[in-house]
């Protein structure tokens, strides 16, 4: 989180000499923040003065992120200003909203129950989370909701709809359903249905299908050769991507992420980056997560997906770092409730 959307790795070294090595608070100054360019009335960005600005709801400040609008039109404000070491960002909170919704379910994912919980969480007053920034998909959803659209039709398509942030909540749904005994193709269909609420993009959904396959395969507990095979298979939907061959090239990580693939949010690049890091650093998950962080770009949402994958074949990060999260006790209870609900006799 402290170096989220830093696009020049040298800026990371400048702010944190030697790079990020542990949980840190968000700095006051963000050298490449463009939050001031992002629309506060809709998804995407704003370009110049919007003549209709006074006629549309101020999503940021009035509908969601109450009390945070003051930070949006100021240069170099950190996207997560005010967050301390080990605090959760908004999309992690949304994953927790889904977890709580699933724990209250009667055996399977309930789309209406989730979207109702999501709306209640995002519009709470006072806010139910401390974050300052909401990705484009959140702003687009609540702009449409404020215009009177039904929640199931509030997803807004923008240039960054096919984003790795869309996968941030998927792992919890996969784990719940697989523990409930749901077949993998049915889990894929449920995850597509879930994504459609906020990220209606077929390319992202195809990656989601592979992500579900990968998580379910790793849950079976394969050996190292099996792990490598699953990671390689997960990359086959991307033309020209051979994860094993990419790692064997032994190029510096900054050449892979920054030249060959962009560190930005777009799933076309972020998914190969996740698989590359998981494959290369599979025997040292904590190093994998630190490398991901210090590569910059959309490292938070890449890290959520990468961490879910790594956690299925190593408990190193969970046992060594989990209790450093500010909300670790509450999250632990939510995980326990999720598992209890998923495995309860029907």
C-alpha cells in the first residue's frame, strides 16, 4: 500500500531506502499520484471542467468515501493517505464484505445478498473503512446507483474495467464454494456472475476462469512439479506467454515488469506478472510479495492475487506476518466463520 501506483521504481528507493521490507504507513507525498485527474462523479477520469458537474451526484464525498473528497483535487496526495502500517485498503475490505456475506449464506453464494452488503458498506455514514481512494469501478457503480439504476445493472465500463482489482474478492468465493462441494465449472460460473456486478469484461472473465482453475488445483496440495505445471497452465490463455520459459530467461525483474509487461492494472499484463512472480519465487513467498511491492504500479491488487496463490502452497507468510495486520483478530474470526459455514452439514 505505501508505494501503490508508484510507476518509477527509483521513487520507491527514494522514499524507502533499500525498498519496502515490512509493513509501512502511507507517506504524505506521492510522487506520481494522478488522483486529482480522477472523476469524483463517475468512473474513469475527468478532463477539464464538466459542464454538467452540478447536475450529477458527487459520488466521492456524498455517496461513498464520506469526508474524503477534500483529498481528491490536490496534487501528489497519496491514494491511501492516512492509512497506517498493516491497515487494509478498500478492495481488501470488499473481500471481507464478501466473506461475511458468504458466512451468513445457506450453502452457496447469494448475489443479491452480496450486492446489498456491498452497497451498505460503501455508503455507511460514518464510513465503515478508512481508505481515501476508490477505483473506477466503485465510482461508476455508485454513479449509476445514484441515477436510479437497479444494483444488478450498475456496473460501468471504462478504460480500466479489465483490471486486476476485479479479482480481489474472487479467492474468498472460490474457497467457500470448493469447501461447500461445488464443482469447478459451477464455481467459474458463479465467479463470472459475481464479476459481472462490477467488472463486465469478457477478457477479465476468461482470466478469472483460469484463476479459479489454479486455486482449485493448488487446494489439492500438489508437489513442486505440480505447482509449476499449474502455474504454467494458468498462463496459456495469454498468447505468447510461457511462464516457465520466461523465468528461465533469468532477466532482472524490472525488465520483465516495466518493459516486457506493464506494472499497471490492466489484466493483460498484471496476470502474466502474477504468474511469473509466483513461479520464480514459489519457494520464498515473503520474498515474492516484497518483490511485487517494490516493482510498483498496481502492486496492491497484484499482491492480493499473488498472496492468495502463494498461500496455498506455503504457510510462511500467514504464520509470520498475519498478526501484524491491524485487523488480524477480526479477519481471523471472519475466516473461521467462512469455513464453518462452508463445511456445515446441509
